[in-house]
C-alpha cells in the first residue's frame, strides 16, 4: 500500500481547486490510500457554483455605495432625522441577505456549475460514532486569509461607525468631517472585500494538505466505529460539509465530528468549537492530545473564519475543528505561497495518530507557541 508520504506527494502535486482535474486526481490518491487501509470508500457527488465566493465582495461593494448614499442624509438639515438610520438598517439587512444567498449558492451570479464530491470511508457495518473530517480543495485569491480577516474587521468598524453617525443625525446634522470619515471607511471596507476574487492557483500545503495528512494518519489506527469524511468545495462555502450534513442524517445520529483544518508547525494547537455541545466534545478529546504532549487550547471560532465543523454544529451535531496556525500562516494560506517548502507534516501526523487512538510519545516541538 502507499505510504502516507507517497500519498501526500500525489495530493500536493497539483492545485486542487474544487471541480478541477487537480481535485479529481488528489481525491483518487486519497481514496486509494483509504481503500488500502481496509475502508469501504464511496463518492458523494454534488454540484456547486463558483460564484459563491462573490458574496463577500458584493456585500463590501454595497456597503461602500451605501456609505456614499448616506452622506447627504447625514449632513442635510432638510432630510428627516431618522432617514439615515432607516436607509442604513434596511440597506445592511438587504446586503446581508443578498451576500448569504450568493455565498450559499442560492443566487448564482453567472458561470456554469461545477461538479465535485465528498469521499465517505467506513469500516465494518456498525454505527459510526465519530467522523474524522478534512477538506481536500484549495483556492488562491488576491488576498490571503489574513487579508480577509482585516476586511471583515474593517467592515464591522464601518457598519458601527455609520450606525453611530445615523444615531447622531437624529439629534441634528452631522459635520462634514465626521460624515466623510464614515463614508470613506465604508468605501475602504468595500475595496478590501473586493480583493476576495480568485486569482492564480495554490498547492494548499498548509490549507489543507496538513489536515488531509492528519486525517489519513488517524485513519490508519482508528476503531471501526470511526468514519473518514474528505470533503470537497469547502473553500466555496463549506459545500461538501453542508451536503453531507443535509443528506446523511442517519449516519450522523449519535455521532460527533472532528475536523482537521490547517495544522502548521507554528502556533498554539486549538480545539475550536461553536456551541456547548462542541465544547463538551472538545473537553473529551483534549486528553488524547495532551497525552502526546500537544496541550490543546479550547476556544470558539474567531469572527471571519469558517470551517467544515460549522455546518454540523448548526445541524445539532457535536463538532470541533483542530488547527494550529499563526498570523504568518494566515498571511500565506489562500495564496500561491502556500507550498510545502520548509513545511513538515510530522506534527499533523502526530495529531492524527493521537486522535485516532494510537499511542504517540511526546515529541520535540510539541508545545511550541507563537
């Protein structure tokens, strides 16, 4: 059977943007590896619209335009004092609904739909109690993940500033300087959000080659009650995870989700949860990692980051994501710079083996922090 290193070399050989030949080749390599481990591997096919990535830029562009529209309402003494607040609240709500519809694929913005698939691997015939999850696909954008987070923060600041100005307008006209600053902030937010369009290709070594390596390492020694789910199109709105959560109801009953997403060599290992169920599951899993000297921190998902554990949590399934990264990692992922140069998969493999129930002695660098 192929070794983990051999399989990962095949996975990283080509960019794996969902719905492309690279993703098909990488999925075949992972399926071969899992089959050699004794898993029964099935494909769960689905279609998706790449235009889902336009949701965030559309919201940003709309917010920038809304900021400019608010200028005369904020400064003009003849306008109703509540007009600016009404326009802002209605505009932001409408933009949010539009962005969500685009992001979830309900409102495709042109272009043909693509085909992708989840790999669903199980052993034995009993009930699956735990699903090990990792997404296979990659993407490259004008901005990195760090850039997207900055855009999210600036959008939040712009909305808060415009809301404050609209409330001030109820008591009287807003000075030009303050109104202009609010509008400029909204335009800046729109410009930053607009950088989220696709450009180039990424090998996706960290995001999410490391997660796939951890999942395959876990698969090698996991109990028969553990299933392996390698999702597709995560970078286009967690499509594969949403499809599985919606269509595989019986397979999720009584199960929990453990998702691997970006396990870099640097930073603090985190068990990320979304709700009380996830936090309880994280506390139950933490001792496996602590026994290997990995000492994870349990935390909530930061604003502006989405992972495949989120659709399962929303479906009422205990779900967590294991990740390890730093700001330097965030500046790399989602760009062509996310290569395997200087990257070791040793830590990802250790994490996977620990989660899979295998004995993993503490190793050097296990407790590295940023």
